[in-house]
């Protein structure tokens, strides 16, 4: 993005089985019977691409939990699914969640390098540290690694992964058939990493990715999470309920960048929003009510118990929340805990009301309205210092994404807020982010950075 | 396969960058500039499917080694690549190599379950234990795990993976919108595994794969490897140089099945063959010579040193092999060591001759001839008790696979040895192998097994 081009917002479609609303699968417009069918996700990705969206995104967890009794689950491993989608799309970015707590950097770096090549430079990695003991129990541990230790491991993991991507210089492949030299091995280096958590000699067995590194994304908003994001992330997914909260988070995060030698435009803040879209406001509100009425209370209580680190089973649905622990005692998603606890306190919600409020977005902002009203909301946050773009969480799929692409995107385009064609090929180009220099190459200064 | 249908052979296309010959990338018909391009592999997979082949297969290693100076490397992580190929093919099976030594069973089981769903039941897993210290050094270990321990870990890994695939019954998904019940959680079980190497509570977070389990493939031919194959594998890739060796291996492996309660037709033996095809025998031999002349001796010596666990650098190319260690002292690929050592001894080969002999197939059988002569070779092994089918290793790609599909497959079809259309949808159906019963479901007897 040059100084003279107009500032444009970025849109990331968060794909989630039958939709983000926890009762979406029961809605007549949803297609839960297709959530294990590649063609379903292919259609979603192609819809996002038709709307010129920057990217599609898949969250991930490494345990089933009890969620599957009352909610449609596909559960495909995100990189596997996105790689299949790479083959049937041309431009849209592909962002996969992978945990640094339960993986090895060599595998993870290699898979993202592979996806980046396969997709022609469209791979992004949402870096998570995983928050639940259920996940630990699938990997030989009875206790979950402590929050701060998870972030320590994540930092070392990122150092190793970036070195592995940099272990090949961009021009290492010579392809000299005459002399029989395929690669200049002076430009392919061991990384010789020996740290607290990992020992990795390298080099990677895949050439440097088209984007240099895949786009690095982070979604934790705790203190550790924000510091990690300020150091490594190029896009941040975050849950913010009000404009004031959004502005405060935006300012906080951007202000941390300078300490790491980074400019403010090197990290994009993309708050989540679950838009419940109707052709009239009444229709949108009716859809929202309809989804709420389809909620299964046991499911809502189980989800809420997980978010709050507190077993709420058996408590009266029309009563208040019980006394909660402090954030410091939460070893899962700390920022989500605080957000939900504050939401309940601020609005004096009963358990039933809180479950209804969280149904569509699990703590992300929900907004019901017409396409114009949705566009107004996005414009307000974008122009008022709360967002560089948005993570769109359609309450039901595929219809909710189609409604957004067909009705909200054209309004954003008319207002000059969103692209009218893809001007780049890679995910970094869509997001206006530079291709990273190779830190292991001798002459970093000679490497091109976009103007 | 019923008793009355004619016995048909199976064909598995082993895809390898610019081709299996180590100098293929220098040949004018090869396209090494495309080995990091998805469309290249897409074209190869579609060629295999046009030929009605049972499957395509990708080998794997978890370290670069020094190979890249003189040979074209794609190096994509196999599951990532095969998932992309699943989206652009309809019928051909997709077999990925994944190591049990450097992975976690939860991840591996989940990825294969994902690929099996994404491909509509076409996933296969070539189970390897990884053979080099270079790989260990990318995963925090200075020494490679000892051969027998690797197989012990592999056995436990397989036990966990199969339990995870069986952690959902086939009919666990109810999709009862009215009652709000997506899955019958009485049919989704924890596996509670606590063993020597792994602790995995489960269940898997992906429903049972369409094939029940992906097809299980094994390629090690050591004593440990053969015992592992007899217990778990449904297809075995093997390197055998002569008909007599092929017959002896075939008989040995099949005779081990009864001890594990398995019938002989529950495991297919698919020896590798690198067919160097010409429209005349002279043309085929000329192509073979041409490829040999393109070999880079340093590369051949390095490869041979690896196979023999002996540094051969600096030895005279026209001299004999030095004294070698015994197989028991080899901690890598034991059976390949023995095959190469015996080949050199039997035919009294110099280093240069041995490198030429190994160039096209790395120890797999190489045969140069016309399409009819190649078909004769396949028919002989198939009818003389040495093979249930073949792993086809084209010396150069994409041309070598096209030649096989366009000229050898029609001959096999005319002889009644190979299918003239796909009759099944899944990889197991192509190979005539049963869908495994769910061992964790209470009424195993009630589960259907193909007649």
C-alpha cells in the first residue's frame, strides 16, 4: 500500500461447518449433511473468491470434547482441507490454524511451505498455543502446559520455522542441465538450531515459499498473546464487543510494534463479526431470534463452562452467573474468559441470556441488520481506529456467506472501501504486506522489499 | 474379488519429481522446472487416472541431505500434495508416506481420516519408520532410534491409529434437526490408550473414514518389516531384482499371514519396476544409455554410500566395492543394503557399473524394452507367483508415465490382465480389499464384510 492509494479494508471469511451460530445446523438454510464433503467447502471458498475476499480461514482444536452431540462437526485437519481448496481456487488466501504446543517445527514449516507452493503464494498460518486439557490428553500429557510456557515454546517454534523457510535462498535453484547442477548448495543452509524446546539441524527439504514466509496470523488477546503478536504476527484476529473496546485494543496492539522495530502498517487488526443479514431489519432480527430458539441449552452451558473454566451444569438457566475465578487462574483462552465475564456483568445477563448472546459468535460481536447497516458498522470500525478489516463469521453456511458476498461487498465497493478486483496474486499482496527478507542470506540489504 | 472373477493385476504409479532415474531431470523430456508446481502433479495424477491405475504414491523423507546439488527436488509434504490432487481427480487412489518415528498418532490418524473423507475413500498410508540420522537431527535427536525400537513404536502407533479411526461408529451421525441431536455420542468413544510410547484418550475429532481405515501399506523388507507387514499391511511395496527373488519374497510374506489370522488375499505384493520404454528394443536401450550418460558420479557415490552405510567417497569408480558391514550393523534400510550388496557381488560390478545399475530404480528392478516386452515381464511375475501387481516407477516424468499408460496398459487390458474401467469408487475397492470392521463397536459380527 503506497501513501497515495486509498486505505481499503480487508476481509477474511472464517469457515465453520454449518455456520458460526451453535444452532445453525438445525436451520433449514444450513447443510450439515455436507460438512464432511469436500464440495461443500469448495463452494464456500469459491463464494469467498467471487466476493474478492482476502482469505478464508479455518480454526482448529485437537480434541472432540463433548461438542458433537448437539453440533455438526466436520473436524478436518485444516492444512489437509486448505490444500484441497488450493487446487480449486485461484486467488483467495488460505489460512490454517496449527498449534505450536502439539507439533514439531520441521513438520509445520514444511507443510506451510508446501501449501504456499501448491497455492502459488496463498498460505497463512494462524499460530495458536492450544488451550484445553482435552487436547493435552491426546498427546500423552495429563495436564495442559502452563500458559506462559506455551508462549515460550511458541516463540522458539517461530524462530525455528522462520529459519527453516529461510534455509533456501530464493535463487538457490540453478537448474543447470548442462553441468548437472540442480541447486547451488552454497545457498541452502543448515540452521543448526539447539534451544530449550527444539533441536533442528535443517535445512528444510522444500525450497523457500513463494511468499518467503506464509502470512503469520495470531488470535490470542491475552497479555502474552499481544506481546507475541507484536513481535511476530502480521494479522490479528480478535473478539471485541464494542467500538470503544475495539479502539482500545487496536491502539494497544499497534503501540507495541515500535518496540520490536516494526511499523504500524506491518500488522493488520481484523476483529471478528457475525453478521445476521436480512433484507429488512425486521427480517434480520427474526432470523436472529429463530437461531436463538433452535439453541440446545445443554450445549450452551457446556460451551460456557469451557470458556469460563467453571462447571455451570445444573445451575438455573434464568439465574445469574456464579462467582468466577480471576483471569490469572485461567490456563485456557484468558482473553475470551475476561470478555465473557465482563459481558455478563455489564449487561446483567442470566445464563440463558448469555448463552443466547454467545450463540452466534462465541464472544465475537454479533450484528443483525440489513446489508447497508452491516456495511455501516464495518465502515465505522474501519474509519474510527478499531479495525484494518474484519473476520467475517457467517452465522449459517453457505447462505450467510453468500448474503455477505452478494449484498454487503457491493456496498463496501461503492463506498470505495473494498477492492473491485484482485490486484495481487499472493495473500501478502492482498493484505498489502511485504515479502520478508531472508535473514540467513548474507546480503539482506540487497533483497527487495515492496515500496 | 469373488472366486469366479478373473485374477487381475494392480498398478500403483510411484510419482517422483522429474522421474525415478537420478539423472532424469537433465533429460530433454523431463520438466524439472515444474516440480514445485501443483499443475505438474495434477497432470501426473490425471494421467494415472486416465490409465485406470489403482493409485498414485508418494515416498517421503524428513531431511534434505546433500541430494539437492545434483537432483531435482520438490519435497512437498505428501499428504498436503495428495489432498490437492484429491480435488482434481475422481477415482485414482492416493497413497502418502508418513513416518511413525517422527509423528504423533492423533495427528496422523486425523490427517488420513481427513484425506479419506476429502477424496471419497481414496486414501492410503505407506507406513515407514524412517531410516537416517539426518532425519533424527531435524527432530531433536542426535542418534537415530534403533531399528527394532522403531518397529515397536510403529506397532503401538498402528494400534492407536486404528482405534482412533474406530472411535466413531459408522452410523454415529444422526443429524436429527428436530431433537437437536447431531451425533449419537453412545457411538463415539474414548479409546483411553496408555502405552509405552503414547497416551491418547480420544475419540478422534473426525468421523470414521469412508474406507473404515485408509489402506495400510508397508515397504520395508527386513525381518522386522516383513513381520510388521504380515500383521498390519494390506499392500506391500518391495524391491526384487529377479523372478526367483520375487517368488521367494512373495511366498515368504504370504506364508506369514495365517499366523495373524489373515487370508493370503488380504495382502497384495506389489514389486517396483522402472520400465524404460521405447517403440523398439533398440530405442529403449538407447534411452537407458542416454540416462546413464547423464549421471553425475558424485551423486551416485553419495546415494550408494547412504544405501550401504559406508562412505565410498574418493574410491576409484572403476574399482570394486570395499569390504562392507553385515546387515545386522545397518540401522537404516536393512533390506535395501542386502539387495545392493548382493547385486554387486553376484554380477561382479565396479562402482561405476553399480551406480549405473541403480540409477533408474535405486535397487528396484529396471527393465528396458518395448511395450510388449514390458507387458511380458509384468505378466510373467504376476502369473508365476511373484506379484499381485506392480509399483510403476517411470524413469522420467511426465513422459515415462504417459508411455506406460498409453502403450503398456492397453496390452495388459487386451490380455485380460487389467481392468478396462473402474468398477469401484474407493482405493480398497480398486485393490479388492475388504472394508475393516469397527473393533470398538459392540456388535462386530453384525458389521458387513464384503463377500
